[in-house]
DNA sequence: TATGAATGAGTCTTCATTCAT
DNA sequence: AATGAATGAAGACTCATTCAT
């Protein structure tokens, strides 16, 4: 596949992403993609066999490109509390945004594609989040910012809460204040000496 | 609709439930139902206009029939801790069972059907769970079984964790020990004097 | 068929008439009739095999009941001109009324049911109209009210014009003034000595 | 749509025309068209969404291709009477032909599709006919061929008679002599000094 | 590489008609 | 006489996929 083709493939993935954002996974047809890309049906099949293959590619791009718990510009000397707050703020944005959001498509896709954990991006992301949070909490305990007898347990708890919020936002609709309240509860557990 | 047809409607709902369990919501066609019931296409339409209408009925039946946080036979004099344990055991069963489980169908349905909160069973169930847990925790604090400065916050936290576990079980696959570990973490937060 | 059944049959025909008025002929289903009558499907079939059979009955009733070029109360001593004016006024009402009008249903039915002329109500009505008008014109010539060298030809001409107006009203939509203008043209041909 | 598909579209329109001729409008299904064309269901939908869309195309083609009150080859020096006779002869052919005739389909279509007059081909055709006849009669009066104090009125009268004949031919069945007789009546009105 | 016409299987939906009660 | 549940055929429409160019 030449360089040109690589570009075209990327182009298709970008357009497809938008379609998945708008329609979820199961509602998307090859025609939707074709229309969004302005290419021919046959042309699309040269690159992707199915919407599932396309979605996998979209997800992969997503992961490599955008998954970055703490962005480059973040001050290295920032305290654990600052970093946690930053992380939660990002998560809130992610959870609440209706536009530009692959959550529904992702759920719909992974309800079907039962993958071995190694290859399952949902698992990967979960694990990474837990690891990152564990590190953060441990550092915070170290620095005296947090009280937390079981950093890994707390990290896992947070990760499930985030998952719960994420899916609830799509099924029940969540307001910003509901997310805030939940995050406040978590933070209080870390600072209060209980 | 005569008495006989009421029975038939129930029969259809039962068969349909099985189909939704097996295939989720979006994969189910009217033909799937027809085949599962052994009736004619036209016959099904006498009772239900769409798979969505059918699913709503399935859910309703589910709610009235089976949703019962604490069953009748539960000892009245049981302590709050006992009741919480019982509740979590039930939830674990619910979260882990692969068979007989409407979770995927429910998520798929409610990703599409964005309902006002009043009419959204997901909201209702969430609220009911939170209320019940709040009561339980408050009672436990009263009786000295639990340490919990903010019962409502803790209840809400648990509810989100449960939601997170429920959806994770469908997307990532969860082992019993993973659920147990999570529940243990929650329980420790209630008993440890932290 | 007992007396009661006769009444029921009449009732069905009346309700069906309304349905045909509203939906034409080809759009009407047995269910439409059943719903309009508030009876059972099986019940309807006891009386009529098809919408066509029903429509025939509706038409027959229509003919016997309402087709009456000059109504009873019309003064016997009325002049031919008066009678012609009266007839045209009735025709205008018939042509223009949107409600209560079987025209579309009738056309749709007779486009399909190519009947021998003897049994074709369209033919019958046409012939009766021509005969009546011929008589009227002849009488008018006799009494000096009309100038008309060929009453039968003129009557036939009028009958086709009426048919043309009737169908045009349904396909193109006609205003009252368009009908009036046409009728004026016809009348002037009878009174002007040309 | 490439050049080839334009040809195919034309082919479909031609086949469809035949189907409409045979079955009218409301009896025609997409399957009828598909069968007549020997193409696939999906293939037809590439070109037309519905039988209505197809019929509109058929009509349009009909209008542009065949509607030509006086054909090119007609002698320029022909008198008004000659031209009128020619026109009526054409109309008679049109009215009487059972084969190759879109009359029923056209009526059925326009009974449903109540269009604003500007866009209604029935209106357009009517108006064009009236205008043409008005011109013809006026010219005939000028040249002394016709006696006709109100050419526009007479033209309109003729147009309605033609409409009446056209629809009667489909509902009652008309013989050639019946049409001839009617045309004779009209012509006599123009030549007799009455 | 790329096009887009073409296919045909599959789903939804409606309707006339039957039949046990 | 009357009911209304049930059937299955038929029509509308869509979609993944192929293939000649």
C-alpha cells in the first residue's frame, strides 16, 4: 500500500469516526461511510471489509492519538492532587460531551465482539486507568496530600465509578452537577481523615 | 383482547425475552420473535408493532415480576449488614450471569430511546437502588454496624460502581473474584474506622 | 336473511359509503369498513365478500335513493328553462362538493369493472341524463323558451360537458366560477338566436 | 449517473409505460416493473423510489415526446377547418384506443396527487388545448370558414367535451360512432349559420 | 486503484380470508 | 349470526457485497 493509500485510509477513518459518533455502531452502514467520504462503494471495500473492521481502526487511532491521561504540557512538578483534579476534569468533559463522543458506538461494538482480554481495548484502557490512578494515589499518600490506606482498591473503585458514570450518561442522561457531586464524594474520601 | 389472547401475549413476551437475552436488542428482528414463538408474522403484529414495543413489555414484566431488592422471605429482624450482604450477593449473581441476562439488550435499547427521566426505567431503578441503599446504610450507622459519615453519598457511589461492574461484565468480561474484590473494598470502607 | 339482518346490511352500506367518499375505491380495505362499522371481520364477510361487492351495493342504494333529476317538490307547471336551471344548479353542487362525494370511488371502480352497458350504472345514468335533457330541450323549443335545432345532440353535448367537468373537478380542481362560465356558455347557445 | 444509466433509465421508463397501460396506476407494484424490465428489485430503486416517481417520469416523457397537437409535417397553408378536423381525428384515436393508452393510469394518479395548478399536467394540457382551439376557431372565423361568436367559449366547451369523452371511454366504453356523432355535433355548430 | 451499477437476500408491514368458538 | 384470533402471501424497501470497466 503506497503512501497515497495510507493517506486515503486515514481520511476514511477520520470521516468514519464522525459517522460512528453520530449514529453509534450498529446503525452505521457501509453506505453511510461511503457518503461521508465521498468515495465509491468499491473504493471503500479496498480498505475495509466491514463497519466492524473500520470501527476497530477508528478505535485504534483514537487510543494512540488521544489517550493520554496527563498531557505533555502538564507541569512535571505538579502535585498528585493537582494531577487527580486535572484527570477528573478531563473525564467529566468526556463523560458529559454529547458531541464527538464514541461511547455509544464503543459499547455497542464490544457488546458483540467478545475479545480475549489481552486484545480488548476496553480492558486495556481500564487497566491503564487503574494503574495510573494507583500511582497517583500512592504518590499523594507519600506526599501527604491524600489519606488512602488502599491505593489500588481506591483506584479500581474510581475506575468503576467512571465506567458507571460513562454508561449512565448515555442511558439516563447526567447533568454536570451529578458528575461533580460524585467526584466530590470521591475526593472527600481521600482528604478527610475518616 | 380476550383472556386467551392475554395468555398468548404473555407467551410471546416470555419467548421474546429469551431472544433478547441471546441476541441483545438491535440484532433482534420480528422474524426472530416469530420463529421463537412458532406463530405467523401477522399473528405477532396483532400484539406488538415493533421489537421496541416488545422489549418495553419484556422490561416491564421484568420489573414487576423480578425486581425486588429484598425478597419477602427475608427475615425482618435481619441487621443492616446482613441485608447489604444479601443485596450484594444478588447483584453479583445478576452481574455475572451470562445466561438469562437482559443487560446488553437493555443498554442497546436505552442508548437509542432517550426518554425523559420520569419515564426512564434506568433512572427509576437507579434512584430506587440509591434510596434503598441510603436507608440501609443509615440504619446500619444507627445500629452501630456501619461507619459512614455520608450514607447518601456512599449509596450513590455504590450504585455507580454497580453500574460500572454491570457494563464492564458485558464489555470486558468479569470474573467472580473481580466482583468480590470490588465488593470487599466497599464493605471495608464501611467497617474500618478510617 | 331476517329483517334484522337487512337493517344491519343497510347500516354497513351507509358506513361504507362514508369510507368510499373519504378514500376513493382502491384505497379502501375490508378493515376500513370493519372499523367504520364497529363490527367484526367475520361479521362483515357474512354480508359482503369484497370491497367491490360492497361498493356495488353502495352505488345501487345511491342510485335508487338519490338519483332524481327533478325532485318531487318541483312545481309541475315550471317552464323548461326553470327546470334546466334547477338541474344545472344541482349538477354544480354535485361537481364542486368535495365532501360527501363518491366521484373518485366511482371512477376508480369502473375503470376496472368493465361491464356490459346494460348493467353499467355509468351508462344508465348517462342515458337517463341525455333523455331527460332531450325532453327538457324539446319542451323548451315547443314553448318558445329555447332555440335548439337538435335537442338530442345538444343534450348529449351537455352530458359530455358535465362528465368532463365532473372528472376535471377531481383531477384539476375547479372553482365555482369555472363551472358557472361553462354553464353560461351552454345556456347562451340555447337562447341567442345565432 | 453515467451515459449508460441514462439509457437504462429510459429503458425502465419505456417498460413501465407498458405496465401502466395494462394495469392503470394503482394496481402497479414495483415488482411488476421489476419483472417487466428483467432487473433486480434493488436495481430499480437505483433509479426510482416509487411507482409514483416512475409514473411522473413516464408522463413527462409522454408529454415531451408525443404531445404535439399539430405535427410538424402538417401543411402550413392548411385551413382552420382542416386543422380542426385533423386535431379531432387525433383525439378520436386517442380516446378510442384501448391499447397503448395511459388514460386510466393518469386519472388514477391525479385523483390522489392533488397538485397546485401550475404543476399539474392535467391543467397544463387542458389550458394548452383551449388556447390552441381558440386560435384555430378565431382563424377560422377570420377566414370565413367558421361561424363562431365566442371562440374561447367554444374552445373551452370542446375541451370539456373531449375530457368527458375520454373518461367515458374508460368507464362506459365508447364506440367510434359515438365519438363521431359528438364531433359532428360540434362541427355543425361551427358551420351552420344558426 | 477506483468506480458505481447491479444483485438478491432479508426485514418490515399490511391485507384478504378463514375458522374454531 | 357473530366474533376476532390467526394465517400466509404479497408488497415495500434496504443493505452488504460483487464485478465489469
